[in-house]
C-alpha cells in the first residue's frame, strides 16, 4: 500500500446505496469498474463522457493559465478527472468512500508517472465519506463534485460544505448523472433539490 492509502481517513459512515453497488461491482465486475484500464468494456463511453467534461473546462477557462491550482476532487473515483489535472501541473486531493476505486486511482497515477513526470508528488488520496464532518480544513482553488450530489440525501447541505472549502472568488464545478426518467425513478426527491428537465 502507498503511504497515502495507509493514512486515509475512515471508515466511511453509513453506506450510501450507490457505494454498496460500487463494492458489489468491484467484486463481481472489476474490468467494468476500472474504465481507465485499456481492456475495460466501459472505457469508450466513459472516455467520451470525460472528454465532454474536459472540453467544457477548456471552453470556460476553468483550469487555464500557468498558475498551479489546489483542487479538491470530491468522490474522485478511479481518478478520471484527477489525472488530466495532475498532468496540467495542479495539486489534487481526491476523496472517495470506495477503497477499490481509490486503489485503482493510485495505480493509474503511478502508471502515468512512469510515462512522464512524477504525478504522485502532487496527488493525495483519502478514504472518506464526503458527507462526514471530516472534510479537509484546507482551502482550495477549485472543488469538483462530479456525479456526487445526485447520490446524497441532503445535496444542498453537502454543496454548502464543499463551497465553504473554496478560496474567496474561486470555482465549484459539479455535475449529476442523469438519464431519461431519472427524476421519476427516485423514491423521494430531497426537499432541497429542484429537478430540471430539458
């Protein structure tokens, strides 16, 4: 285990329903879960999705400039957004409640480091539930929460906590997973969320 994984915060609080699914997925279908791996059947569509995020970042100048930024990637998963940010020279703290995802993220960081610059010097991974009170006390230039807020019971509360981690005037960037009829499939819409459909 890497030093970063030995010092992780944990264990996470009560399991999220999607975390239970992630654990089951890593147990039963690891090649699908690690979609950054060359042979993963999920790689093509996840690469497309990640490319859309990165194109939007570029289009809106989210990570432009030569300044090194300190980034919090809440629910970083296997590191699909961490890697390109590390390659751009930013420092990134990735937090996730799924240990197998963090282990895969570290593997991808090490592999990318062996191909070029040592990215691991600017990367930290922490095993933690971002809903807990154990969020980092440090301040960040950017906070990412991709495919996270749609999985928590109190998204507005978590959003407020994540935004409070930002330096004044800096950016929060988030997304939610959506599919046709997703809003109708939720057993109950959290009262703090307004659902918009296009």
